[in-house]
C-alpha cells in the first residue's frame, strides 16, 4: 500500500466515524499513525492505515 493510499484510508475512516471532527495533528511513530483530533481524542492506525483504537 502506498503512503497516499494509507492516508486515504485514514481520512475515509475519520469521515465515516468522526464526521465533523477536525484533525489537530498527525504523528507517525513505531510503524503506526496517531491522529489527534481537536476534540481531544486520538485515533491509532497501523502502518497500513488500518484502525487500531481510540484514546480519549
């Protein structure tokens, strides 16, 4: 999977499951992505863009 495809899958997940949320920051660490939302939640995705969990 390309980096562009990974980003697309993450954005699709956020659009479907967190409609109206704004992304505050994106971190890539330890073969995973951490997406920090403006509402204080953090979404964790694996290196392939698959959703793992939400931290509140």
